């Protein structure tokens, strides 16, 4: 517990511990980076599943020449939604680099690479300076959390759209499969 010479403890405010604040800020950076990874993992899974749904649809209808209205509707809907799902997942996975903004961050890889293209020496000195100044460190980490949160939000938005389209494609695929099953049992 901090000590001071005043006998009145009611007015004493513990000063902010910069190392504790920096540790908490690093945890926030890590947490937001995990959100980005989760959104990308979800998007990659949806992209793969979209390909599987498209492949199953193709195998169901490739050898048929007569299509009733349910198969036509289901196959077209499934195909369109599977492609839409793949596109949305691809957008979520697409790397976002904004070269028009000034490179100011000592933690964002694109800013580091653009600001210090000729080697690490100047970067190391800049990083040491930021690490030596608790307020600047917190500012840089806060900016990184904010930027990564925006990236995570963008990725989750498109991953969600991809998932909705995939669920629709799967439902349409079920319509095709059920109609084909009904036709095969009624022919026998």
C-alpha cells in the first residue's frame, strides 16, 4: 500500500501504475487479435463448407436431364447462395491494408514495413522510445486495439453474412436432395 506523510487518508488517490496499465493494454491487444483470428477461422470454415455444398449439389444433378420445378428452384438457389457465401467469406478473409494513411504505429506490421523499409535499426530506436514512455505506449496500444477491433468487426460482419448464405444454400440443397429421393422412391 502506498505511503504518504499526510494523516488524512480520505483524500489520497493511488497514482496510476504505468506498468500495470501497459500489461492490461497488452491483454486488450491480445484479446482483440484473438477476435480477428476467430472471425478468420469461422470464415475459412464457411468458405470450405460452401465448396462442399457446391460439390454435393453438382454430384446430385450432374447426371440428370429432367428437372421438376423443385429441383430447378432448389439447385439455382443453392448454387447462388453457395457462391454468395464463398464471396462473403472471401471478403472477410481479404487482407485490409490502407496505404493512404500515414504510418504512425510501432505495432502494426504494415506501418512498420512502410515507415522503415531499409532495415530494423531506426524501428528499434523508435520502439525503444515508445516503450520508455508509458503514456505513449498506452496511446500506441490503444490505437492498435481500436484498429484491430474495427478489423474484427468487418470480418465478423462478412463472416456472418457468409454463414447466413451457407445456411440458405444448405436448406436449398436439402430441397433438391429430398425431391430427388421422393422421385427415386416413386419410380420404383
